[in-house]
């Protein structure tokens, strides 16, 4: 074609021949352009397909990373406290104990409060079983309605925060009275005044359950948060002896309690004969053995510092919402403050504002109980058997250093 065009041009080709040549050239150009457009269209289609593939792969990678990250986070959660389900379960349990739902902000607080809920359930179950055992044994457990008004004189009530507290001497009772005085607005801080002024302020400023009408008492018992703190009966008894009656530990207290010292020593002489009383007894000082023998005698005069906790707080007649123990006072008070929604208002006072005797340490317990015979210990245990049974203590916990064969 190329040669023919050149030849015709040189030899003066006719117009018809030129039109034919032009037509052929135009046709070839259109064909070339068409082929080129087809190729470009195919390339564009392939590029679009490749883009979709790349986009899909990127999406898959992102999804895989997301799943892996969430699996890693899930593995770090405790098995029993797993996000929303556990929080709902916690709030439900708290609503049973406190009567209202309470949200917990942090995971550590969730774990702590779940543990405390379980502790409270165990302690309340222990009380129910113990009270049933006592009812089966004595067959003379009075109903709340038959309790004398005097039995309600040590139950402190705060209407503003809807709290009821049974005050038990030698179970951090002064500290708890301080807390109620702060809630009442009498004290600004828990350690503001000396101990001797605390109970005076309590008598003047705090209301007792005995001051309410029968109808109001029923409302309080059915709607308020009811609190009792207890202690191993033996360490509580030892604390009372060291703080009130033992002259070498509390000279001022000994002077104030001279009447009790005289009564206990005389009762000991009239009761079971003393066995090998040491020089302290001869000099007029009261020994722990004399005190134990006096307390073990059911006909002996009672005192609030060593009266049975069951008799004082009546757990078989009052359904306590919260049962705390001095052995776990730090955790128990923290949980109680949260349940009662007063954790922003009060904190548990330090021991400086009360009369600590450190009577729960193993060394001190062993040194005092070493004075006692197995008969003394068994008689003392019988005296406080329902405190042991109802509040979940055992005899071995009460006198470290003595024979482990004595169990509750």
C-alpha cells in the first residue's frame, strides 16, 4: 500500500484512486483506535478488579487485628468477673443485701465487693444455722416482741442514713460511736475528742432504738441497714480483763474497777476453790484464772464488757444486714461504708482514739491461756458456746498455744 501511494503520487494518480487510498487509510486508523480503546477498557477493568481485591484484603487484615485485640483483652478479665454480665450479677447481689442497686466504678472494686457479698452471705447463713441449733437445744428463744425494752438500749440509730448499729464493748465500739457522731454532725473528724468524751456525746446526741415507738421500731428493723461487729469470744474476754481489771496494763482502769476486782476475788473464793493461785492473787491483784472462773459461773453478775454477744445483739431476733468481724475490720468497714453510701463521709479511725490491748496476737493469747487448765477452758467455752456457734468461731482460734485437741 505504501509503495502504491508513492508511485501513484509521483505519476499523477487520478482523483478516484486518491479517494480509494484515503478511504483505506481512514479505515485502518479507525481499526487501530478501536483496538486501542478496547485494550484500555480491558486494562481499566483489570485495575478496578485489582483495587477491589486489595480493598478486601485490607478490610480482612483490619478485622483480624480487631478480633485479636479483643481476644487479648478478654483473656485478661477474671473468669468470674466478666464485664457487663458480672456487673449485673454484682448489682443484683448488692440489691439483696442493701435493698438498692449500686454501681461499682472500677474492676478492682468489683472484685472486692463481689468477695464481700459472698462473705456476708456465708456469715448470715452461719447465723441462721446457729440460731436454729440454739432453738433446738434450748427451746426457749424469745421472739423480738417479747424482748424487754432494756435489750434495745445499746442499738444506735441514724435516721438520716438509715442505719442501726449494735454496740459491743471490746469490739471497736468506741470507733463506731465516733463514726456515728461524725454522721450526726457532732464531730467533724473521727479522732477529734478524747475517748472519755465520746460515749458522753453518744448518750447526749445519738438516738437508741429503745426511744422509738413500737411501730417505728418495726419500720427501722424492716428497712434500715442493720450492722453488728463481733469478735472471737476468748480474745474479747481477754481484752476486757487487760483493759479494765489488770492493774499492770491499766492502772487508772484498775482503780475505777476496784469494786469489780473485789467482787470477782470473793466470788472465786465462794465458788470453785482456787488452785495454786500465784503471788499476784495474794497481793490483791486479780489473775486471769480468777476472772475466767468468775465469768464461767452463770450465776455471776454480768457486765457489758463480757456479756455474751448473742445476748447483747440478739441476732436470732434481728436480721442483721451486715455482719462484720474485728479480725477483718479493715475490709469489712470498707465494704460497709460503700454499701451504706457513706464512704465519702467517714473513714475508720485509727486505734489511738480507743483502748487497744493487742489481745488478739498469738503470743499474748498463749501467755494468758497457759494459766488455765483444760477444765477451765472447756467451762469458759460452754459459757460462750452460742457466740462461737452463731458467729462462726472455733475454740482453737480463741486460745493459740493451747492443746489443738480442743475444738468447737
